[in-house]
C-alpha cells in the first residue's frame, strides 16, 4: 500500500505583483501544489525538500515509495519531507494548462520559458509560507538533482546537505535527445500550435519513447527484449507494422504516458532541463560553486548515458577545486538513468550514511546549545 501524504495543499503567491522569471517572462498569480510526509518538529529544522523529475508529482511515495520502506533513506518519524509540483508541470501547479487571467483561456503556447532557478525560487517562497528557514537536506534525481544543485548555489544559507543523483548540465547528446522529443510533439498535426483541446497523442507518445531510450541502457534492453518478437504474438518478419518486443515496450510506454501528462508541460520542462547551467547567473561556474556551504553528495549511475557517470564525477572534481565539501559515489546499475528509481536498495545504501551524518551533526550542535 502506497504511503499517503500527511497533508497536501495549494500555495498561491504573486497575487499583487508578478513573479518575474529568469528569462524575462512573468506569471501572476502562481500556485504550487505541495505535499508533506511526516511532521515538522518544534524547531522546524527537520525538513527535507525532495525534488521530483520531469513527470513526477508532489506525492513522493507515488513515484519513490521505496525510499519510505523500513530501513529506507526517508524516515517520517524523524523528518518532514516536503515536495512541490514544479512550475510548468500538470499535477496542480501553474502550468500551460492553467488559465491565463489576461485572456481567460489556458496559457498553452503562451506560457513563458521557465528555468530550474525559477522552480527553486518558487519552492523557497513555499518554504517561507510553511515557516521553514533552513533545510536539513535537499534530495533529487535527474531534473530533481538539478534543482538540488541550484538550491546549494542560490540559497547557501538555507541548506545543510544536498544529494543530487544522475544530474549535471546536459551534454550536446542530451540536448539533441530533448530537441527530438519536442519536435515529435510540435510536428504532430494534433498539436495545433499548442492550442489543442485533446492531447497530441502520437507526438507525445513518440517523445516519451525517445525519452525511454535515454532513461534505459543497451545492456538492459538486450537482457529484457533481445530480438524477440513482440509478446502479443506479432511476427516482425511478416509485416511492416508487426513489431519486435522492444518496439512493443516503447509503444506501450508512450500510450500510458499520454493518459497522464500534458504535451505543453513536456515542452516547458524539457526546455528548462536544457537551460540548466549553474554558471549562467554568476561570473563563472567557479564563482557559483564557491557560494555552496552545504555538504554535497553527487551520485553517478554507471550505465546512464543521458547524464554519464563520468560527467557527474567531473562535476565533483570541479566542486572540490572550488572548495566545496563534496563526495562522489556511484550506483552500479544496468537500468541506465532510471537506476535511481529502479535500484532503490543500492541507492539507499549510498544516500543514507550522508543523510544520517547530517542528523548526527545537528544533534551534537543542539546538545551544545
């Protein structure tokens, strides 16, 4: 049975003045859907912000249930876990499907470009609303890991520990893969320039299929599917349309995704992923990294080719050179980028010592007070 949030809510802001965005746009008003697991203590210093990936939601246990398991990395008896559905997503926060107060219609393609920085500034306002001044930790994988890293740079005084899994600036290959996904959506005639009334199913499903390739590994596909015919009984040697098993898997993933996600949100969030660059609003990457005061744990995934482990390790080296208290660990997984979701036992073993060490350090400080 999936753990239910202790509480859920909507936080609205920018009602009187617009929320200005990094790339020149603005939103007014803004709503964030959020969920809490566990309770804040009297000092309100036991909060852990969990940042979700592209298609996640504020309901952490719906997509990362294993973290809450017995001996998992998340302990609701000790901490309060906060997650906000990111700006641009379609699970309750302000997004392209929200009503534009200026027109009375959904924003659609008029929704402004947003950045990872915009996402975390909105989260910071939510934390202010909840009375949380300082976070015990920020944890996330993929785009969630980007958010965790941006938190470390932009709010150095509010974060004790950062855990970023499978996350760094996208390489040219990652940018190319995201571009193709967006083109698949935009070139679907049903997209209608972003003003569709029904999801552009073919384009969104194809985008998801491209994404699934980047989330998995060749090793995993060979093991699971090989060159076997589709399990529904199709014969790929008899017709152009009959498939191998791996094609059936990709089509199935695309069909499922269309039922639960929005095409314009996909465009907005994947573009924010593209533009993530810690150096962008600072004099240099070194200047950005030197702002960090948190202990940082970077986790690379051995078979990840969207965010290669070598790139994550190199970011760790640059952090060390900039004086950051940083450690690098590697998740041994054949699941590719999705290893942070598919191999929870290994991930917990890598994360838990770092998160627990933060608790022990905080307890020692409190004893001295």
